[in-house]
C-alpha cells in the first residue's frame, strides 16, 4: 500500500524525502553543469523559496479572484519586456510552454490548411513537440558545420509556412543564429518569426554589458514577432518560470484560449495549463527583486569570465576541441570518446551533459556555465583533463558485436517492458530500483549509432522501464 492507513508527521516525511534525495545530483555548487542554475547566493534562493511558498496555494486559473497574480505577472513580464525590446507577454511554466504558445499563436494567426514551421536543426525539441501536438509540419534548416549557426539564405519558406524560428542562442553549441537576416527573410515572405531566447534572453544582455560580442536578437529586430525567455534558467528563478512576448497584442490573443462550451465555469486561459499554482510566479518575481540589475550584471561578469577561462582551458587539453565560438555561457567540446569521459567525470563528482552526434555535428559534452562556475573553474578543468586521460586509457565503450544492427532491426513496439529490460541488462544496464548508477557510456554509444527514429523509440522504452 502506497497510501498510509493513518497520517504521518512532517518530521517523518522530511526524513523520508532526505532519504529519497540521497542519490540525486546536487542542485548547488556548480559541479552539475546542466539542469540547475546556481547564483551562489543563498539569500536570493531563500527569498524565492519563501515567496514561492507564500503564493503556493493561489490558483492562477482565475485572475479576477486573485488580483495579486495579475500585478506580479505584470511586473515580471514587464521586466522581461524592458530587457528584450518591448512587447506583450505571458508568464508560462517553462520554455516548452512558451514555445507551444508561440507556435499556436502563429498557426492560428496564419490559418493555413497544412501549416509548416521552418526550423534550424539546432533548435530545441520543444518546437518538434509543439509541431507534433498542434498538427504542424517541420521544415529543417541546416547549420554551418564550423560556426553551428543556421543558414539564413534559401530558407524553405512557402505559402503554408506559419512561423520561422531562430535561436539566441541554440542550446547545443551556445551560438546565436543570424536573427536579423532570418527575421528579414520571414518578414519579406509575410511570415512571423520567433526568436527562441529561452536560455539566452535573460543572459545575453548581461554578457553584452560584460564585454561579450552579442548580435541584435530581440523584439526590436525588424521582422521578429515573438520571443521566449526562461526565467528558470539564467533568471535563476525556481523551475516553472518563463515568459513569451509578442510584438503585437493581437498575436498574443491568438495564444490565449477561452471556452464556454460546457455548463460549468467559463474557462479563460493564457497558458496550456488551466489550474496552476502561483508559486513559480512568486518565485520568479522574488528572484528578480532580490537580485536586481546589479545582481544580474555581476553574475553576467563572473559567468563571462568563467566561459573564457573554460574555453581556453579546454582547448589546451590534448585531444579536446571546443565547438564553435559561443557568444553565450554554453560551451560544448568534442574529443575521441566523450561518453567515457563523461562517465569518468561523473565518478569524480562532476556531471557533464552528453550530446549525441546529429546532422553532421560530432558527439560532444555540454557545459552550462552559471554564476557559481568561476569559483570552481580550475577544478572543473582539472577534472576534465584527468577524465580525458582516463577515458583514453580505458578506451571507448565496447558494444557487443551486432548489437546496434540488432536494435536497429527490432520492432520495439512488439517488445513488452520485461523483454526490453532483458535487452538492457544484456548490455549491462540495470534500471531496477536500487541498482545504482549505470555506466552510461554504453547507452550513449548505442544511441549514437542508431538512426534518429530508433533513438526516440529506445528512449521511450527507457522511460517506460524507469517508471515501471
Ligand atoms: C531549455 C530550452 C528550451 C525548453 O525549455 P524548458 O524550460 O526545458 O521547457 C527551449 N529552447 C532552448 C534554447 C532552451 O535552452
């Protein structure tokens, strides 16, 4: 029985949570270079947590019932708009939801029978998800394999295109697409253009002030019609915080949803979610207020210094190479066997994020540099150098002969979870509870060798197994 017969005390619950979190990656300290964003200032995160709790039970479902959320959202969206060229915004739960709303607004504004989306191959999968959910087809745009920026010439725009996308920056290599050229091409065709600044929107302006060369990318660029900016990334707010801005209020209305088609309460939604906690809004508001302009500027300065140190340091390690010239705080590097390197680093207490090879871009490791990186950047470089040497000694993950062909030829739909678990166990991956951290180099090497559709099918099976 998962539900206790009688209620338990809070002390008991907190003790159990501590036990549950025992094997989690740490969310503070800078040794996890993905997923988490640490300012290094406990007082800021504490302010966010307290205001989050204060707003926890307020329901954003009905803004007329809780005027506090309207005022808070105005302030948060207003701060983002001030920074990113104006516009009319919506506070959402994250980048994925901001992108979902941008694609929905464009689809509904353009009203094409067979809508398509023009998307650089380096753009975030949230666009593929939005396209999938919203019945929009994706038209890929290649990137230059030296700079990793999207090609602005010859975009596959046609009469059914409802949206063209550029990233500022794209996540994989942290480079900014040529936003001015892409937006101009979209405008010339009469098509909206979305800038995905989910990771960069609340970072690039501060890096620019710290001396980074950041090209124009925001709503002030002619032709840009919407932009997304996640506050739960470089805004350092607790998760569940993003903003999507539209140049034109009429386009923002296309993102909204209302329904009176039932006998219950009238539904008016600015977002995909309906009932939702105002906690994340409170957390984002508090983080912005607690850091202020000064705080973000200082974080931008230390972040940029850490990026430059990391880039030059990695380039000096034999066998490793930084991909492109990121003008953001995302650094990707490649080498002979990055998946084994990642496992070696993890054994030393550092998480580096593996990225599979794709569209001519080699497999690599990704580092999200944050406010706390600088303090530990020399230690990080040492671990990368040691891990690279250890990976070289160990050699790449050896896959059983014929395994990739076997997986590629499998009808994964026909396997049940137990059969898939056996297959995973055969390559040394045990996902049963308590089995501990699997060596991921093998998994990544297999995924890397598979075509994209098979990668996706295998990943879904993994998820199903993890939650079995
Ligand atoms: C993180 C990210 C997203 C998606 O954001 P979520 O908050 O994880 O939903 C979209 N685009 C880019 C460039 C990102 O870095």
